[in-house]
C-alpha cells in the first residue's frame, strides 16, 4: 500500500467536444459517449484507501462536459475511498459554453469550493483563432452563473502572445478579466507544443514581444490587487491555489485517469496516455500504469530547487537542507552565482528567488541548472 498521511488528488477527465489547435494535452475529443466506461475505470484504479486529501483537483480535458450523473458518481467514489479533510480545497475545471446553473449548484452541493474557468480571451476574434468553442458573451454568462451558485473562489485562464495579437488586444483582455473581479488569474504565454495542431502548421510566436507583454501585464495586475505569487499565477490575498502550490513545493500527489501522474514516496509514476489504451488496461489488468521513475538524490534536489524558483518567494534553503541533508552539496553553485551577477536571481533572507527579469528567462535558467 502507498504510504502517505495526506495526499493531493488529481483526477483527469479527458473528454472534449473538440481539440483546440494549441492544445498538447492528453484529451479524447468527440468520445463523450464513453463517460460511463471511463468512470468505471476510474473507480477500479488502485488507490491508498482511506487516505486523507488536503486538495482535490478535477481537470482535463473538459470536466464540465460530463453529465450530472457522471459528476455525482465521480464525487461519490472519491468520498468513498478517501477522507477529504475539513477545509480542503476542491477545484473543478469548466469551459464557459458548458456551464449551467443546475450544474454549478450540483458542484457546490458536492463540496466543490473553487472553480477554474477556461476563458483564454474576451476577444471573439482571438477565441476563433485559438479554436475555442465559446465566445465572450458566454464567458460573462458563465461567470455570473458561478457567482449566483455561490462560488467565491473563481480562477480564470488567460492566454496571450498569439501571432497577430496586438498589445492593445492583450491589455483589453486584461481589463475585461479584471472587471470580472475573479479571485485568481492564470496567465499563459502561447507556446507551440509538439503535439499541437499549431506545431503541425509551423506556427511561430515572438518571444521578445511576449516578454514585454508579460512584464506589463504583471505590473497592471499588481496595481489592481491581484498579486503574482508564481510565474503564471496571480491571486487576491488568501486565494492562492493550494493544489498547485503542493506541486511547486515538492509535495506528494496521486493522479487518477488517463495520462495522470503521481508522486509518492520518492517515486513518480504515470498512466497510459490514450483513452483506448487506458480503458483496455483497466478492463484487463486493473492498472493503467505506463511507467515509473525514482530520481537520485541530486536529481531530486535540482528538481525541487527549480520548482521553487517558479514561486515569487523562491526556494526555501532551510527547508531544502532539512529535506535533503546538509551534506548533499548543490552541484550547480557556479551557475547560480553567474545568474545572481547577471541580476536574474537574488538572495532574500533564507530564500533564493528569480528577479522580475529572471522570471522572463526561467526556462533558460532551468536548462543551465539541469
């Protein structure tokens, strides 16, 4: 049995009506008729029965395209197998076009206390370029439905940096997002990933322009009281995403479903990443595990360090020493020193953190440290 007193739980719902051209995630477009089969497979996955959950995150894909019966079944199974601690953060992802008041009220009754709305843009032209099925009017309608259902912790996703998207377009999106007055904003520069249709089309983005926009958006959000606490995430006071913080702080988590990843007791393992393979394995063997790895001490140390750099407060050196031991030398000290001399990293008390300039080139910093 997996040994861990408390866990964060992620459940992957792969279904989408269609796959957006920028998406590289493991999704199953146009296969919603298999939701009952998928829920049965989820219920069969081996889990540490009775473990306490500090956070739960239902992501995808498009979880909100599930039927109300499937959503109820999903939460019944989670509560049957786990103990969700009092005050746990329970998040459910939704797309604007699939939000209904009945569904929102159902989620609230099932214990969901945080929702994440896949807005991406409030410009219909940009939404069309991104291949999104909703439009701006549906986003505003969905947001107000969620408020009417009693949700007081809402995240909205925003993508910027598309080819042909102007600075005014991005700032107009930002103004609209801030007007919604959500508690949390996740901000993503468009990346062209290998498994996406945009990659197949050989689309390219302007990284320099994205960097300039990123800096300006960060400053404007700060002025509006939505403080950056991680490279892509901003929150009003007290609304930081606890589930994601667990990842960045090197906490343990269990993932269920197609392509889901877990990290428990120093081992990372993951499931099959296509729906047919996942369902066939679960029906045949009762496990869909596709691989596993255990990082060596120095590798694990470097990974925890890099995750910590994503957060504005940086890496807690004391906590790192407590976890890995004083005797474990960090072999990349020369690289760290050079980045500090360049003004990309800085020391702040017991922390090392990326500066505002450093966050713009964090991928390059990470590549050098690895």
